[in-house]
């Protein structure tokens, strides 16, 4: 591999990493602002303008607190838990296509860390690993509430992964590609998957709520039953990592939802905008500005879903644990299988019929 | 030595080390975690062989699902180091003989196996890619593939039947 290519890749990956972290950081601020708005109060407003420095103040507080490890805890695994949670949360951002390409001196630089022909499988694998951070941390705490929280989290993640995978299969049948870049490119011109897969989208978003341990499925940290769930024994930055990993997961899953169902960086009228920009500013600058607009649209969609997570958190009460399991196994999985059957029939019979009729 | 070969040696070292640690660790949770590390390094080997689909599926199925269940059961059983029952000398001798025999068989098989020489003209580096794998599975090996899926379905139905609560049984 030549050095320039390597440097470009490094810069892209570091940028994607940094961007994910900053967005997760400001999600904590946004969460409290949204909570304040919904509950008719002002939220954080002391540190900086509109409380904008609040995440920094929180991080400072977390770092300076005493780093405590319980006497009977398994020391190494107690530290490994939050580290694993952060690691798996950050891994998934590598394959997300944030935009089309930049043209710099005749080179096309894709706005994506790694373009891989197994993109969505990679994301799925990383999501499946997300449960280890919680399980290891919960067990190592040597506390029965932590252990119960960890076990709840693990069984919930495994159960909802099945329905999530099945709802993805319907998308893959339509796109016949596992690459995220390819899936986005196919949705060009308002061919967004949400119009073809409304049921799949609902299943997917429900499962992503469960995978992120967010309300209404936040039973692993249900205070009324489990004190604090898997992070009962944690304090200082180790607790901070667990909470932070949740926000990173939220952003990643929002980005994946907008890539899979809402066309990623595509927006209506993008060809017209592209032509105008190229005509007035030349092929290089015009192309780059068009790409930037697409990236902004992508972030708009992803951040809308982050907002949606918060909106739901302050609107819907928590499920009971048996209700959660029944929803996952007895409702979502059969629905996802029906969705696959319908999609298969539509791809086989309906699509040729409509193409023939349109011609 | 080029970078791929040195990376291969590094990965192999890591694989063998973590596999040995699975056996040597006293704490069963540590064993499970080392086993997960072993699966990761095996996935690394698959990627070196350009079999990306196999690498991803290995992570999803083994590291993502099966090992979580292993960890689950071990955590519930709450095995402590001091509760481990002492092994008698007879068990130790029997285990050594069995392990040694397996090693001798594997070594003999390895020595007798003729590895097909690598031919750059006929070798297709894209054979592990998902499109080629799909064509292979659904054209040439369709019947075995479907039979395997039916076998899995039967196993799944059996598991559900075993786990089902019978009429009149107590609700906990």
C-alpha cells in the first residue's frame, strides 16, 4: 500500500472516531436538554452558553473522583468490563458511509473508514460483542444485583439480535449486497428502503432500542428492582465509560438506521443540486460541496433518530421483564419471518410485473 | 519477510497462547474469555485467507452467541476455585494417555497429508468472497446445504419442545 493512501485512511479513521466521540459527548447534553423541555424545565444552563460546557464539566468530575474497586471484586475483569463496553461501541463506526467522495487533486477519497463487502455483517458482529462489556463487568462486581442486571442484559441482547438479524435479511434480499456503501448507493433517487420495508423498519428500530438498553427496554439497570443494575458497584470514570458507551451505541444505531432505511446521504433533488454546483464551481469544488451537503443531510437524519431515542425515553414507561421476552420471541420474530416471506414474494413476482407494466 | 507472513506468525502465536490459557486458567470465567480471544484470532486467520464472510460469521455465531451462553451458564453456576474437586492420580494418568494419543494421531495424520502445491495460475483469490460462496453453496452444494438447514430446524424444534412448560406444571 502506498504511503499517501495509508495516511488518507488514517486521517479518515481518526476523523470518524473523533466525530463519534464528540457526538456522543454532546448527546449527554442534548438528553438533559430534551428531558428538560419535555418536563417543562430548563435543563443544564450554568456551564457555558445554554449549558454547552456541561459535558466537559461532567468529564472533569468523573476523572477526579476516587477510582474505587470493591474488595471482593475480580480486579482485572472489573477494569476490563467498561473498557470492553467502550471498545465494542466504537468499533462499529468504522464501516459507516458518512458521505460519497471528496475529490482532492484528482483523487477520489471516500468518506468512510473502511469499505468492506461484509459491512453489515461486521456491524452485526460488533453489536453481538457489545454484551461482553456488561456481562464481564456485572459478574466481576461480585454483587447479586449487578449479576442479575448483567444476565438480564445478556438475555435481552441475545433475544433481540435474532429479530434484528431477520429484519436485516429482508433488506439484504432487496439490495443483494452486504456492503453499506452499496446499500446507500442503491437508494439514490428517493428509492429509500423505508418505502419498501415499513414493517422491517419498525422491527429494526424496536430491536435497536433493546440492544442499546434504552427505555422502554432498560431492564438491566432498572432501579426499582436492581438498585443500579450491572453498574451498581461502579464509580468515577469506569461508570462514565459505561454511560458513554450507551450514547455511542445510540449514535451508531441511529446512523445505521439512516443508512439502511433512510437513504444515508441521499436527499430529494440531489442530482439537480449537484449539476448546479458543478456548473457554477467546477468539477472539483462543486463535487466537494455537494458531498458536504450530503454528509450534512446524513448527520441530520442520524441526529433525528438520536432525538427520537430521547423522546421515547421521556414518553414511554418501562416494560416488565416477561413482557419484554414475549415481545421479542413471540411477536417480533414471527413478524420478521412474515416480512421475509412477503419481501421474497414481492421480489420474485411483484417487481417483474411492475417493471413490465411500467414499460 | 513480508508483512502478511509476519502478521500470520504473530496471529498464530496469539492463537496458540490463548488456546493454552483456556486449558491452564484456574478460573472458568477466564477460560471462557480466553476462548473468545481464540475465536477472534481464528477470525484473523480467515481474513488473512481472504475469507471475510467466514470471519464475520465466526465472530457472530461463536463469539457473539454461543460463548455468551457459556458465560451465562458459568456465571449462574457460580463456580469458585476452592470448590474444585481434587483429581485422583488415576484420572490424571488416564487424561495424559488420552491426550498423548490424540496428539500422536494428529501428528501422524499431519505427516501423511500431502498439501496440494499452490499454483498461481489456477488459484482464485476471490473464492472466499460472499458472492462466490453463495454461488457455490446454492449451485453445487444445494442438497447438502438444505439438508443441514433441516437438521438445524429439527434440533431447534426439539429444544423448544424440551423447554416448553407442560400443562399443570408449576409457574415459578
